[in-house]
C-alpha cells in the first residue's frame, strides 16, 4: 500500500515540485493538496497545476480525515493548523516551513510525543552534512577564528536570516558553548561596529531567483577557511522531503531531524 500523502502549500514554489516529483515517483497516493482559502486556484486539479498529470485531487483549503503523512512547505501562519491537524488525526508530519516562532517550535516538541515528526530547515543531503560539520570545525579551530555566515536567496523569500543559516549558527553555538541566538550579529551598520569576540556575523542577501546559497567563513590573522553550499534547484529539498515522508511511515512518535532520516552521524 502506498502512503496516503497530504501536501500543504500545494500551489507554492515548493508545493508544486513536491506534487510533481511525488506523482513522478509513483510511490505516494496523494489524497489532498491544501492551500489557503482565498487562493485563486482553489478547485483546480492539483496534478495539472503542478505541470504533471491529473490526479483527481482538487486544490482545497480543507484537510482530509484519512491520511498517513503530511508534507508542509507553506508559511508560518499556516503551520499551526497543519500541526493541529496531524496531532488530532494521528498523521505523521514532515515540516519544512521556516520562520517558525519559539512557541511553534515548542508545539512541535509537544505533538511529537504523539505523532512522528521530521522538522528540518533544510532537507538537502549536502546541507545536512554541513550542519553536522560546522560545529566540529568551529571547535577544532578555537576562539581565534571569527565566524561569519552569508546566505543568499531569491527576492520572494519572506524570512531572514534563512532557517538554514540559523541552524548552522545554532549548531556552532551548541558545540562551542556560545549563546544562541545571543551571539548573533545581524549585518553591520554604523560608526562603532568593531567585531565582538565570539560573535557570529549573519548576512542575508535577497536577489533575483537564487534558489539558496550558504557560505560560512572561519577566518583568523593569516588564513580563512570557507565552506559553501549551493542548491541548484528546489528539487534537492523536495527529494529530501519525500524521502523523509517514506521514512516516517514506519517510525514511532518522536521528533526527528534530517540527520536521522539520512543516517548522518
Ligand atoms: P511560496 O510562497 O511559494 O509557497 C507557500 C505556499 O503556502 C503559497 O502557495 C501559499 O498560498 C501557501 N499558504 C499560505 N497560507 C496557507 C494556509 N493557511 N494553508 C495552506 N497553504 C497556505 O513559498 P516556498 O518558496 O514554496 O517556500 C515555502 C516554505 O518552505 C518557506 O517557509 C521556505 O522558507 C521553506 N523552505 C524550506 C526548505 C527546506 O528544505 N526546509 C526549502 C525551501 C523552502
């Protein structure tokens, strides 16, 4: 039996690719394509909208009663409804929406006692390897190395800095004992912006149609180490999300990361 899949944010940039690759894979039974109530495409065939084939599922603002797993790439305002729906109907959840509040992150932890959840700010394999590496690198280099994170995204992205840039910083803080988010300095402007020891500089660029690029500099007097990850297309996140959805089906309740899904140590 194929897992019954609900896609939330189904008409969005990510939602469309989730639908398209889920249909192409033939591994899911798509039972709902959820969008905001006033979306102009409500009522249209979700498969055709995603430039794939008809799947006899219409774009709708309501969630179905019967499903196995939900993938949500929408907006923070929509995430609460998805989390509540999954908890109330015992549906596993893959949540990729970024810009969530602390209260929403706490809510995810609470519902994960009842259902299986993967929450990840970036679902690509490469970025998850980088998430795991940066803390180790920072701790090996020590406090003489200044750390700056520069992220680049398309002009339509609403939240800044990106969820992935925050996860990179959070992982570095965890391993090196820095305060998160207290150690972060967002951009610099003004006459007295001398670098604070132990701070992590965060810089968000928004331009054109850049899918996503993250660069981490470790720099001291005499040398710089640079790590950079570039997403060539959204499909790298989509493949990760679909992999997480299939992986979750056999899992008990709990809050899992992409590192768990991908077995990255
Ligand atoms: P988008 O704006 O193109 O799509 C979001 C969609 O959500 C829109 O179609 C919007 O109408 C819909 N939506 C809004 N309110 C809704 C509601 N109440 N119910 C259902 N749908 C609703 O954005 P996008 O580029 O597709 O990105 C979506 C989210 O995914 C963002 O938070 C982005 O940062 C995140 N993202 C995460 C990853 C990852 O790997 N975790 C990768 C890329 C993007």
